[in-house]
């Protein structure tokens, strides 16, 4: 092949690849910016949802564990158990 033909061809290929690369990078940057914008919108939405939730009501009672040891009732042996007592709170 003729060397005079290879030089312009290689310059043309370098020019074409140089023009294509920034467009791909720009498209990737645009997609990344759109993704960040969408993530920010989702975060704002969930922040608004959390702000509009009603506050948790305090329980009107307190729960206390009561441990009962092993015992015999009417000839029946009961194993140790835990009973839970609900004690109403006075406002």
C-alpha cells in the first residue's frame, strides 16, 4: 500500500474517534445527572411522607414480666413460666 494514502487515512480515523468519544462521555454525564435528579426527587418524596405521618401514640399501659416459679396446684406440677402484667398508666 502507498504510504501517502496511509497518513491521511490514519488522520481521518483519529479525527473520527476523537469526535465520537466526547459525545459518549457527554451522554453518560447527562444520564448520571438525570439519575441524581431522580434520586433527589425520591428522597424529597420520602421525607415528605415521613413528615406527614402521625406521631406514635404512647401506650396507655406498661407491660411488666412476672416470673412464676415451679409450683404444684391441685396435684399438678407446673413448670416455671412468665406472665405479663398490663398496668394502666395514670395520666
